[in-house]
C-alpha cells in the first residue's frame, strides 16, 4: 500500500487530549470527531487537511489517555499516515486496531518539514520526501499487521469474508 500527501508537522508529546479534546468525546460519529481533530494545537488543521495528508511528529505521539477516539479522529480527518520518532504504546495499538498506518522513523522526522509532500510505501517502509528528494527507511509492520491495517482495522479484518 502506498500513500502520498502534504505534511503537517508537530513536536514531542502530542497527547490524546490535543488530538481530540475531551469535550468532544460524547459522540461516536467519526466525522464529528474528525471535525475537531487537532483543534487545540492547530485550530485550522481540519480546514487545511486533505485526504491522503500525513502527520509527522516527535517523541511519544499519542501519549495521555487510552481513548481510541484519537486515532479515529486522525484517520477520519483524511490523514493517511502518521510518522513519528516514537508512539505511546496504547496509541500505537489503537492505531492498528482502527487501521491507521503509523511508522517510527526519527531520521525522516528530523529531515521532513511542514508542507513537504511525502510518499510512503507502507509495505516496504520506504518514506520519500518528494520536496527534497531524500528517502528514509522505517521498519514496516509484519505482513499480518499490514493486512489488519489494509482491511480497515482489527474488527473489519476479523469479520472479513
């Protein structure tokens, strides 16, 4: 699976309360969650993000509460991939469970800038910054996890024909 999009870059310790503020957790609508994605860190994020875009962030992305709402909001906003130095453990697992592709690659995070256009071959873990021409190698998920993500998450994977 390949993805490509414009980069939105964030720093370290972006927590789930910033990804989707708690005041919006009274809904199960993915589109309603998406409408408020990242608004406490970038109020215009949802107005700027387009299908396929990519989030690049520092250390410990998704720290904080264990809410599944955070990766759901990101995915529903149109983001196709999150690249970070590292992910909080529960966010990492929740992302797989809901089918949000994520990759850890500190070299890419250090080199990629806000607004760059990036493509990624998720199966190979190859990240290309099309703006600068630089390429990076992340450790891809094992094939069985790639299949879960490609199927749209764990529940869709388990109930697939």
